[in-house]
C-alpha cells in the first residue's frame, strides 16, 4: 500500500531534519550509508518518493496505530518479495531507530515502534568452507611476478590468515599497515570509527609489504586499489574482492560456491580443526558472542549427525 504524503497529516516546513540528525549521529560511514538507504526504502514504500524533512514529520505525526500499521505493511511487502530475514530486520531496525531518536531527542512523537517485531534469524546456517590444502592451491595461482598478482595474494592471505571480512579489507589505508611490527589497524564490524590492532603472520606481512612496495602507493592512499584500466588507483570495493575470490577458486577447481565470507568460515573452521580452544579462536574471529563460535564447532564436529547415527543403530 502506497500512501501520499498527505495521507494522514499535512506536510509543513520543518526546522530540523530529524532523519539527517540521526544519520549524522552514527560514527561509522558504513552505518550512515546503511541507514540512509534503508530509510529511503521505507519512505519510497510509504510515500512514493525519497524522504524529505517534511515527509519524515508527516510520518511522525501519525497516531501510533497508524504508524505501526504502516510499518507492518512494509514488513509484509518485504517478506512477500522474499527478502532475507536479516535484511528485513535491518530495515525495520532503521525505521524503529528513527522513531526512537525522534521521540527521545526531539520529542517529535509520543510513541515508538517496539510493537513491531523482527523475523527470527538462524545465524550461520552453513559454516563450512574449504580446507587448507584446497586454499593453498587457490593462492598458488596468484602470479606474484606481477603487481596485480602481488595484490591478490596479499588479499587472499588476509582473508585466510586473519579471517578478515571483505569490508574490513576495503577500508584499509596504507598508513594502517605497520611493516616494522607486522601489525595492521582495522575497522572491525560494529566498532564505529574505533580501529583495532591485529597481528599479522610473517608470510602475510611480507605479502602486504611486497604489494605496497611495488604499487608505490602514498601513505594516504587506500591499501588495496584497482588495477583495471578504467579505475586504476581507486579503492577496491567489496564486490571487487568477491570477484577476486570467486575467480581464483574457480580456476583452482573448487566446486563449492565461494566468497570472502566463506573463506572466513574456512579459516575459523580450520583453526578449530587444529585443536585450538574456542576462546582462543574468538581472538581471531573477533565475534562478540562465543555462541557464534560454538555453532562453528558443532557444525565441524557433526554432533547432531553422530547422535542420529547412534539412534539409527539402536532400532
């Protein structure tokens, strides 16, 4: 159902752009973009256009019943479009945050959207990936005699050796790499603008240093840049890193559908297979909750399958 901006309340000029204030209140540039995008989806659904301060005010002027009904209609439309539960929940969280922000900071409405519940998400249903032998074959395909091969090799090592996320690699700058100490400052997931220091294994640090020296990048430049003719020198995107992973894995004959995050899964699983304690592996994965890693451990050990085999043998 699409509503016109005047469907429930007249739109009048607004002194403060509440939505923009909310976005500016976020520390991470990625979070800012995500909120702007997800809120844009809501107002496109509800009012048929990109959000304006007046449109936001019109929404906040609705009664609680009207607002909840509208957001539930939006949720239903997303579910009908077969969007992933995590995507639906993220978009719902954005509009709920806007209302809560308007309620608490500006007294712009007298209600919240707490009654709107998200969808239950089963995290990391499949935590499997590929083993060290297969991944060794993947990285061996990098032509390290070329600048692009040096770049790809360094990226593939960071994905495996440090279980980095592609977003964490995209945001790296040359200055984040400390070659003297084999360390790297990364902007971890959910950390805002606060960077954290991680240690690099010697082969990884050597690979990154080899790329930096041959790419001749300035300290202010992105650490990993495109080598394509049309975009040479531009910061690599997450999609570009995904294509690098997919390309090398396909050339190596890996039949499993691979991605940077699947390499991360592989790295974490390999750490557990090597006998490392779950809490030690948490230092590598940087998961906030140990429960997430326990999911990896359960999947790795095939506990449920073993129990089912036992039960099948009893009858």
